[in-house]
DNA sequence: TAGTGGTACTCGGTGATACGGAGTACTGAG
DNA sequence: CTCAGTACTCCGTATCACCGAGTACCACTA
């Protein structure tokens, strides 16, 4: 697949939010999940950038825990603001994708 | 609707390509069509930026024609490269939106 | 014990994009 | 003759995904 980076802008963060919303998890695993979900070219650095932004914007709760395999992990879970943001994200996605699909079907 | 600007990145250009692909048209009208299609906050300056970029990238053919109502208009139509780019855009959109929808439905 | 590979995070810089505002210019109506 | 509507250009800004280098911890192995 061609380069998707421009198209991912604004949506990748929402995807990360969704993944975190399912269960408490951390950056390395989120990256792997995104790759398996078809976002094959998303790299770790990108995910960590998003995670740091979510933290800075107060959308997540962060807990550092030691790991048996490597350095300590930063576990993320959504707080109330994060859940609200996730809801807004899906509303926006719903709105946008319906408009684009209509355009695609020849809507004018 | 909330601010869509980040989500539009990478997709708005494709929408403009699609509109131009239907019939030869110009910036002012394209903006109006986008607004009617639900991209309500898209402003003229943005569309003209995209148009200039399409021209610079050799995806469109441009014809300047005088107008009875105001300054001359720059009419745009797709050339072969533009049609190819449009095809790639829809392929990318198809790919991305199917992944996101799967994620939304609880896919893992 | 030195090296390698996998796990895990941080930080600074880059490029692409949509947006905003100011400016130019032409036309017709009041 | 001013004003609103049409129509385009240019410059600057913010945001985002990406990239590379760096740090650090652990387990295995030669």
C-alpha cells in the first residue's frame, strides 16, 4: 500500500485512544497491535509521540510498572476526558467518512 | 461539528481531485461544492492552496477564461497523471477506512 | 565476559498539510 | 462612487506523523 501518513493525520491518535480504551496497555504493544490491524508502517516513535501528547493533554492516566523483560513500562488508561475525546473522535470519523463515501458514490 | 482540519489532511486534496474529475471547474465553485457536501468549514484559501499544489505537481490542466462576473477564472481539469492520482487516492481511502471501521467494530 | 538481539521509552528535527488574514482585482447594484 | 459579491495570490502559523539517534534494561550465548 502506498504511503498513508498524510491520511493518518488526525485519525491515528483516535485509534490509539480506542486501543487504550479497551484495556490498560503500553506503547510497545500498541505499536504491534496497530501493525497487525493493517497500519503496517506506523513506527514506534510515532506512537510514543502520540502517547506523550495524550499525557500532556490530560486524556490518560499513566502508571509506571517494572517489567520482567526489559525496562519499565508506562501503562496507559483513559480517564473521563479521554473517554469524552474518544467519543468525539468517532463522531468526527462517522461524519467525515459518510461525506467522503457520498462524494465517492457520485453525490453532489 | 467539531474541528475536522486534522482529519482532512490527506483527504481534502483527493476530494478536490474527484470534483475536478467530474467536470472542468474552478476554485470558487469547488469551495462552494465542498461546503454543500458537508465540508462546511473549508475556506477558499485552503482550496486555492490545493489547486496551486495540483498545478505545481502536474496533475491538472489549467485554462484561464474571462468571466462576466468578476475577474478571470482558472478552470481546472484532470490530465492522465491526475486521474492516476485520483485512483490511488480512492484505493488509499478504501484501505484506510476499512481498517478504521474494523477497529471501531472491535476488531483486534 | 563481551556481544547480540529483543524490549521499552525520550527527544529534537523535518516535511506535508489545512488554515488564517491581508492584499489585489473585476463587476454590477444601490 | 461606495459596497457587496466574485475570484485569485501570497505569506505565515499550527499541528501532525515520521525519522534518527540516544538511553536503558534484560536474557541468551559464544
